[in-house]
């Protein structure tokens, strides 16, 4: 059994945020290594013909209630972002760039962005708001923007997204334990079993 948990994620998914809050403890409990795999959810949707559940009104209403139930179960704050959906392309490039070039700050970086989106309800589609969020958390917005414009970083995110699709990913969050795919933050019990 593999003791590595691969986490394919995009900031723009509230279900991904909920999973993100639970994975460190789950991995500590099972002795698994957590490997973050940033991808572009819009690219996955385009390649697979999938779409956000919010695009189907009845499903969207149910999803919002279900996310609130899970947030309560996990004892975490979730505020559905009033600016949803946002284009996460620049953000996910920045995350990829931080993972490559400043791995020691990677977890703080994604944490500040997840919190800004899904706890504080900030408009991360607005570059000025993103700059404020980053500055408040001690990141240099100019440096982050430079990372997101780096061709190697862009290519890495594109490759991550293509690899995700090749491996069967159709949405976020998605997890792999070895070759076994699990989709959705509500499948963490199965992830735990696979790691145990």
C-alpha cells in the first residue's frame, strides 16, 4: 500500500477548501506523506466536459447546504464566496511558482489564499485585492506576479492539469493513493481506509 496521498486541487472549489482543512490530520493519523498537486480546474472541466455543480440550480442549492453541513462536522469556518466563481488561472500559477521556487513558504501561501477566499470572502479575482491579501501575510505581490508569469511555471501547471486528466481526474478535490482515485471531500473516509 502506498503511503503517499496526492491532492489535486484548485483554490476555486469550496469542497477543495474543506478537504484542505482535513488532510494534514488525516495524513498524520495514517503516517502518509501529503503531496500537493496544483491544477487548473477550468482546464479539467474543459477536457472532460464537466462543469461546476452550481451550474445546475437544484444541485447548486443542495451543494451549498451540504458544504455547510461538512464545515460544521469538521468544525471549520466556510463562507461561500460572494464573488464565486472566480478565474483562478493567475492564482494557480502563483501557487505552482511558490511550490517550485519557495517551497518553504508554500503552505503559508496556499493557506492565506484559501482563507481569503473561503473564510473572509474576499474577491481574489481582483488583482488589487490579491495584492492586499499577499502584503498582509508578508508576501511580495510583485514577486508573486513574476512567478505567475514565468513560462516554466505556466508549463508546469499545464502539465499537472494534463496529467490529472490522463489519470482520470474530472473535478476537485481529487486524491490518489497509488493508482486509486477518490473524488470529493466527502470521500475522505475511503482515502483514510486506503492509507491504513
